[in-house]
């Protein structure tokens, strides 16, 4: 029933807003010129965002920092359009379990790139956006929907491309510190110049008594919770222009913490210490028509676990390296983009299943042509080859896509696209053997299609992006829990149908008053995401509704931001939440005073868990309580 309503809402909403927008285009033209055109790299080369037949959003580093977030995962949550999963406050990795942002209800469907290079490993495709400080980012581009034609397997529902800092026009030095409740402390320093940027960062958070709670409704004596030790993390970034068009980038981070499993009835069951290390480096050659890249990535987690059985040590490693080449040309009025990629993905989980690797090789072509200065048609395909080691299967996949954009007026564009997506099982899906999860070596790969249509509208007073989507998959890999144990399985039909929006309003623009600096933002999605388990029973696979509502006041001396992150109708009978966050920045002597309150009304925010009625075990993971922050940034 809900699916039917969502489909109707998606179609009706797109049509209604398109008609309304078309109706007041002349008025907008009289009111003033439209907003500046946004240029993104969603097609692997710079292109106008409105010209792309995809739902693309770009956030600058300044926009992300204005949210008051401590890291990229928090910032994207507050900007909207994502549901969020983590295993404790601030998304710090809990053993091998990583935080995750989910677009349009498609779990494990987000591809994370740094400067266009994939950083997720083949073991679990986990990523820790909490380990990337916002100060080290130039901008983030988010492209929703299947994008496997352009970015290869794993781009099932969303691509997040993190662009690192560019070299500045002038030499500048900045130092920032911040402190707050829960022992929150951060410090960073950066030197920017026309040739080299170097930055360092540090963050600390005190121990948290309870980050999760597990209960057994029929056996309360088995109940337990986890506490987390203090978290200390540091980061280093380097960006250098070697010669004109040739760039080198490095991002490194280290994080240390520990966990204690406590029985509710009393007594410590397990103590764990962990150190998480990450390195990323790339060498990029970028000209107008040619882009070449070589990159490498290492993710290493070292753990020591003490139980009644004694002390065990574990080292889990993911490592990627590869090369990419793209070329763009104009042939007889057709913009032709071609490219090829090679990525080696290796993993060494010595205590779980040993070493595995795979080679990803692919080539793609995209053709784009505009007719009558209004209708733009985009066609593309990718041939993806995946060669596994002796224990893995090989895959040969053809990934087509098509899109159209129609320019109704200077302010209004209509767009539509379709594309096929593919994702091979991870090594954890296939082979992992742990206390609570067992892999399944018989898994098939995921594949499916996305269908999307919507509008893009701009004038002086608003920016509107609206899309209706239908995403359908075969053999989607999900986790099934039976008693205390969980395993991986291919579900039957897996579908997500809904509507996504991103809007900004500037109601007082061009008015000679303080209200001219006020703006409002609303971004989110409404979706019906369903799957079938191994018995053919349908279940809800993701939250039905997520939106973020924000209000900003931005002037030269003062910036204020208020944001509400709303998640409703969640899967697994998880509770809804709507924490309110406030952040500000005031120009002072040689810099800025920063201040903020996270989770202003002290909501209980459950970031992940399972409260499904009838299950023998229920569990919840929690975010931080109310947090006050005060800091200062010096700029020389």
C-alpha cells in the first residue's frame, strides 16, 4: 500500500512542481538573473550541474564546516539525503564494523572516492568518513542513483567524491582549537601556498560508559552493554602542485581506542584495544581533455582482545592500488568521453579467512549531444571484468546507461536517466567467521537498475532539485539473524521507490536589511524499500523517511546555522529521532570565534540496532548526548 502511495507521490510531485516552475519562470526572469551555474565533475570532467541528467549535489568545505560538524560523516547527515548507521558516537570503527551513510534506502550501495579514486577495500567495503577532517577537504560531490557506467562496480545507489584541498593563490597559515563537553578537544594547523598545502589535525573524546545495549527478552541474565575508552585520532594532509597540471595528494590518519563488554548482572566479559591506520596517496595529471591518475590506499586495523580464554591479537588489512585514464573529445558535435581503469583490491584478515584479492579491469564510453540548444542526450556503457583469486569467481558485466536533459528556460531543466548497477560479494560476505557473523561462499553478485526523472529549477530566491526514482535489484546481499547468529544471503526482489528533494530558499534576497543574509535548506527522501527473505517473506529494508531542515544567517562578521536531522519509520523497529544542532562563527581579532551545541535537546539517538518483535536478541547503538563546543581559529 505504501509503495503505491509513494509512486503516486513521486510522479505527482515531479509533475506538479515542473508545471508550477514553468509557470513562474517569466516572473523569475523579471526578478533578476538566476543563480551562478554550478560546475561539478560528475561526468569525470567538469560539467554544468544543471546539464547533467543526474541528481548531483556539491558541498564546499565552508558549507560543511558551517554545520558545526566534527567530521564528514556528521556534516553529510546534517545536509540531508542520507540515513546513517554507526556502532557508537561519532562513527568510530568498532572492530571491523564501520559507519555507513545510505542513499535512498540502498544499504551498502554507496561508493566512496577520494579525488575520483576508490578507497573501499574488497573485504567489507567499509569506510570511515569520521577520519577525514573537514579542513582537509576542498569540496564533496554527491551523485545519487546508479553510476556504474562511469565509476564501475559498487556504484549501486550513490557516489560520494571527496576532493582534497587545492593550492591557494596566496600563502596563508591557520591554527584552530576547540573544546567542549565529553572531553571534546580538537586542534589543527595548516599552511597553504600556491605550490604546497600541509595540514595536521588532532581530536580527542573522553570515554563513554555505554555505546550500546543488548537485551534478551526471554533471558535477561544474558543482557550486556559495551563501553568505549577515550578516542584519540590524528591526521596529516599534503597537496602539492609539482608542475602545471601535475598534482600529488596524501591523506593519512591514525585512531586509537578500546572497548569493554560488561554484563548487566555484573562482571567484564571482554576487553579490546584497537589502533586504526589509513594512508591514501595519488598522483594526478589533469588537463582540459586528458586526466591520468595513479593511486594507492591502505586500511589497517590492529586489535588485542582479552577474554576469559586469554589474549588474542588480530590484524586486518585492506589495500587498493590502481591507475585510471580518461579522455574527452568533440567529434562532429558529439562530446565523447572514454576511459579505462585498473584496480587491484587485496585483503589480509589473518585471524578470519586469510588473504584474498581480485583485479578489476574496465573500459567505458559516454557520448553526449545537444539538439536545438535544448535537448541533451547522453548514452554510455562500461565493460567490467573482475578476476578473483583461486577461491573467487570471475565476472564479466556489461553496464549501460542513458540520460536526457531538456532545457525549458534559463531557470528550468527537466532530466531523466536509467542505468544498470553491479556489485560483487565482498570477502567478508563470502568467508568471514566471527562470534556473531558467518559468511556464505555461495553468494551471487548483486545487480539491478535505476530509473529516475525530475526537475532542476533556479532563480534569485530558490534552488529546487526534485526527483522520483525506482530502483530494483536482484540477489541483493543482506544479513539474516537466527537466534544469536547472523549470516549473509541473497534476498529475492529488492526494490526502493520514492522521491528525493533538495531545496534552498533565499526569501529576503536583494532587500536592504539584515534579513538579506537569511536562507533555508530542506533536503531528504521518502522511499518504500522492501526485500524478500529466503522464505519469500517481505520485510522493510531501510528507513522510509529522512530529511534535514536548516536555517542559516551568513554575513562577513557572523555566521549562524541551525539544523534538524530527522529520521522516521525505520527498519527493524528502530526508534525515530530528530536531534537539533546549532553552530556559529564570529569574526574576531585575526580569525574567528566558533561555538555550537550538538544534539541541543539531548535526544536519545539510536544509530543502529535491531528491535524486531519476536527476535531472541535486541540491540541498539547510541550517538552522543548533548555536546557544547567553543573554539578559536587564527588566520595569518
